[in-house]
C-alpha cells in the first residue's frame, strides 16, 4: 500500500474530505468486515460459539497479543475496554487515594479524562494542579518539576494533546514523577498509531488508548495497558462475570479470586467484534508501516505550514518543529473565530474537521489517507475565508 493513496479502501472518501481522524477515523472495508463478522455469523449460524466463548471464533486473545506487541507490552498487561472513559475509570477509581493527595493534569486534557478525575477529586478531597502545555519541552519540564510534590499521587496527561497536537516529553515526565513516588497515566488517544510506541521503554504505569482515531478502528473501541507490577495496586471496583477464576450461584466473598493479568478488568458481556476490529485497524496501520505513517504526516504538516504563508492572517498553534510535530495541525484566521471557520469548511466544501482551542482555531488531522491535493483544497478554502 502507498501512504496517502489508499482512498479506495475507505468508501466515505469518495464523497468527503476527511481531516478529522483525531476525532473519528473513517472505516476501511477490511475493518468494517471484521466489525460485522461476529454478528453476521450469529445471525446466520446462531449464538452457540459466542456463548461458549470460543476464542477461535472470537479471536480476542490473538487480538490482545497483536495489540500488546504493537505498543511494546505483554499480552497479560492489556485489557480491552468498552470506551476510553472506562479505561480511565478503572485506574482512577482503583487507586488507593487519601485526602490531600494531588493530581497533575495539563491545561489541554479532554473531558473523557478530566470528568473521571474531577469526580474522584470531589469525592476524596484531592488537589489538582494544571501544567501549561508548551511547544518547548524544556519549559514544560521546568514547570512540571515545580508542580511535583511528595503528595502527588497521579500524573494523568495526554501523550499527544487533543487540540494542539503537542507531543509531551513523556519519558522525562515519567522518570521525574516516579522518582517522587507518583503513578503515571497517559492518555494515548492521539499517539497510538501516529508513531512507534514502546510502553515498557517509556516506563509509565498505565496507558489508555482508543482504536477509532489513528488506529483506524471502529468507535468506541478502546484498551488499557497496566504495567504488570502495578496490577495489584489497582483495586477492582467495577465487576461482572468473567473476572474471577471460578463462579457459580453459590459463590461468596472467598470465591472472588481474580483471573491473572489485566483481563480481570474485562467485566461482564462484551461486544467482542469491536475489540478485534480495533486490531484489524491496527493491522492496517502495520501494513502501511507506522514509521511511514509518521513520515507522511510530517511531510503533509510541512506542506500545510508552507501553504499557510500564502493565507492572510493564518496563525499556526501546533508544533512547527517537524521532529515534534504530529498529524494534528491547528490553525486560526485573524478575521474569523474557529467555530465559524469550521462550520464554513464543512458546509461549503464538505471538509470534516473540528474547532479547537476553546473555539479559537480549527484542528486539521493529516492522516495516512490524506493527500497533497486535499491539503491544496483546504488551503484554497482557508484563503477564501481569510479574504472575504
């Protein structure tokens, strides 16, 4: 497959220009087929293999091993979750909080992480500190050091920020936080699938990820990495069937023997095809080559930034250093707010993107299926809006 020239695999691209992989990716034919495989078989053949949890049929453990390898983890450190907030809640609700404990977040976190955090802050009497996001890694680390204290229980931040596409100095932040005795949870919604990742080398304790953005999987597929030596630090708070080693109608408290590994957090009934379709999207990225995906995004970012020089009043709010840049490019126009620009791009030119940075800007996602010709159309549209 050739990066950028893969449109035929994504039917929706025949009629829309999709610059919102950072919100939700279009589905390829192969991912759609995997998403429908299990329910189609149930319709045609009945539910026996689903009820028997036949993994040759479901493919969950093969998918778990594939995802683990892709992010540099072991299979028993991966739990599939029903959505990103489920992954966040597993960690946040399971930690051993004490009144006065402190949490560090950035000033660009998504509500899917912030709401579970603020809820536990409210209930447990915790303190929140906000780290300003900067394109300057040294400046961010200096500010981070100043926020860390011996009461910092959790650092919960995006590996790549949602609105500006800023890649945080994750390795250094992890080392500094753990030296003060803090747990580290990364929101990996905008990192997994954008560039190579090795969570063991990163050293973080927890890594929450989604499949429906840069991994090109279905909404709302998601998963959680829990470092093996931290598994027992997270108390099991949400429960259901399939979590214990045995289970019967006569079971009591003494029978609550959790299954080994992160699978203990996969409670109750599951939509298994979302998990395997998430990994079908991952496999699509692997066939493209994640390094090639990163290089393509950097090329398009440079191309877009260069073109913006010809757009009056255009201002870039995402990293301009290509080594720090991701596939998220955020721009504003001096003569219009971001909400107005976003609406015009969608309504007049059928370009799917979204407003960002509190409605001041527009976020453009430059994914593997985006081509220079798409960027040219975008630049022409922005130039029209800037001069009207």
